[in-house]
C-alpha cells in the first residue's frame, strides 16, 4: 500500500530537511518587529509601491526593528533585466533605507535571513510543500488547460461557485496508488493545496488598519507549486514571512481577499501568521467619472519616474504622500519647519481605510513649499542633478558660472514673492534659461510680441538715453523713478491718470514690459530690476540694443 510519505519522497527525493531544521537556521529576531517590501521585478516602480514601502520602513524603524527587501520573481516571464537595481535605486532616492536584501554587488545578499530573491529559495519551498504532501494537505494535479476550461464552462452553465474544489478537482480524491502510477508516467504536474471546500465557513481576523474582518473562508484548491517548479505567491510568502520573521505584513488591500487562504496555509503548517495591515490604494477619476486605482498600463503618473521627469522633488512627493498617510501631517510640518519627512512618526493604525484620490494640486502645493523652503545652494544642487539627467546642455551652462547661476536662482528667494516662483524644477529651468547668452540668442526669434507702441524706431531714442543713465546700484525705488522720468521724455505716462489727460503713446507699464521681453524673451519673470542686476550692465545694454 502506497503512503503519502512515499509520494512526497517520489516528488522530492533530495529534500531531507524539515521546517524545524530551517527554523534553526533562521532564528527569532532579537527585536521582533520586522516589515518587508516585496515587489516583483517587472519594470518601473509604482508610486503606490513608494507609498507602501515608506509606510513599511517607517513603521519598522520607529520600533527599532528591521526593514527588508524581498524580490518576488517567481513569475519569471514578467521579469525585466535590471529591475532589482532599479527598485533599490528608487528606494534610496526617496530616502527609504533598507536593512536587509539583495543590496550587494550583483544583488548579493546583505543580511542573515536570505536568500532575499525568491527564485533562489526553491529548495526552501520544497521543504514546506513536501510537509503538506506527507500530511495529505497537498497533492499533485495533472489537469490540462482543456479540462480546466471545460470545468469553468460547466460551472458557468450550472451557475455554481467557480473554482477548483471538491469533485471539480479531478486529482483531489485519487488514491495514493493512482497518484504514484501517474508520477511514474508523467513528471509534468502542479501541486495543489487541499482546502476544506466548505462555502459556509467564515474567516475572522484583525487587520491593524481596517479593524475586525469577517470573510468567507478559502474553499479553492489553489496551486502551490507551478509546473516549472517555482511556487505561487501564496506558498512563497508563507515560507518567506515565517523564516524571515516578518511580524507585520503591510501591503495593498488588493490582497485582502487572499487573507483567508493565507491564514489557512499558516494553520496547515502549524505556524503563527503575522499581523496584517492592508493599505488603501491611490485612486484617480477615469474618463467616465469613476474612481479607480492608478494603473501601470493606463496612467503615466503611476510610474515614479514620471514625477521626477515632471520636475517634482523627492521631498515634495514624500511630503504629499504623508498628507495621505496622516491628514494632520501638513500642520505638524508647519509647526516643525526644520524637520524633514523622515523625522515624523507614522501611525499605521490611523491610516485611512478607503483609497485616496491622487491630488496633483496638493502635490504641487507641497512641492512648491519645499522648493521655497530650501537654501539657494540646495536648490542649485538639486536643479543641477536633474539637469544632468534631462537637460545636459543646461547642466553645462549652470556649471560654467556657478555664482552667476545661483544669483539668478536667488532672486526673490525667501520673500513673500518666493512661493510664486518655483512650483517644480521645470519652473527653475524656464526661469534661468534666458540668463545665459547662448539660450537668450535662441529665444530671441520666438520672444513674445512687444507692446504695439514699442516699435524699433520709437524705442531707439529711449534706449540711447536709458543706456547713458543706467545704474544698477540704485535702489529699486530710485530705479523706477528714473525709468518713469526717462520714459516720460519719450512719450510714456507715469500713471493711468497722466495717460488719460495727455498725448502719451503709452504708459510706464508698457515700457517695463518692453524691457522685460527684450531682456528675457518672456513676459513672465521675477522682479525686473533684480534680473537686470544679475545680468549686469554690459548684458543689459547689449540686449536692449538688439531690437
């Protein structure tokens, strides 16, 4: 008579370790608090993943615990080369420090609880699933795609609960002898979990964020090991979270419906399950006006690179995400202006249970506040980093005369006008380009239309006199007085009242706009006199003469 152990040995003849042996290799941590970020290496990093990983990291560090990175690459068809390094680099970019993971050269393990890449842990999963086979809680299944499709069609026709369970699993009730015979004939199979298959059973558990949950229990005989020998997420994370001693599983609430299955699996192994904390997703309004999750396939803003390319600072992004994590964050931040986002406590139990709409207006406000707060030296440094990546020619200009560039950036800094100047780094770029002669030359043919009364012939006499009197050491008030006096002699009224009463061709505002466009090739600049002081007398004279 064939036993279940013989079947398990037939499938895994080289597996001699037990779960208890593995537990000795991966002992309980000195500090029991441990959270993990476990992405798949499938390309870009989702902004929701930054959100979740930040919560996970802050939670662990606030309690002196461990934050680890685990790469879930068991679906190797979707893996993108270099994606692991990309994930690590982005986390570092946002200040999310990792204690353990594939952090070394060529993704070598750093930490005592690895391997931290799931495809390197195949032997561990075999130990776990062999235990279930010996207990009769897992079984090999040879159902073909054709048979699976036929069952789905039959269940739809009969209007019964879909899934592979009970008599709908063709290999669930086979005898050990029948299974052993099939193993000798065909090595291509999957391993399924033998559930109780009872629709009436309920699963009750506590979620740290969502509170008490009462859900239908798992009834499906889900796949544990695929035909390629690699585990599904369901088995892999059970083994990994237990052996890595994860205390809190903080993940997106799309996994909430899988909790009954996961708790069922932990019970099958006679292991305690971690505390679950399901984070609500980031949402957007679609074309039909409905709320939905930010989608990798549909939404460019799902990719964290989108925000950097669009000119947002990592600190501005994280400040915004913290307003979602904690609605009181902005007020706490204003009360503690010297702290950055890593200094504030995150309380996951206070997080919203429903998804938050991604608010670009709020993001811009938070980014604007950050750029307005930092020093000009820091603004220059961060702007240069961005320029090197996206505008190399601008980076060269910025480095050609560092003091000149910083002077251009420093106009109206830390004044009442400061917050109106830079919302993103794209504003930084647009407002310093015209300071460089090479770029001004390129912009000159595309400058805005001058006020209609400011023709080349009419402006030449004004320019000739203004150049003679130009003094950039004057106060702002004296400079404006001088502009009005010179302008008046050339037909520009000092104010609206004068313009209405006399023959003036224009007003001093028209004159100022002429100078702004001529000097900067744009109608929107910071304070004109401050711009002129940075440009210097020679540049001002040269540019005014280039009508």
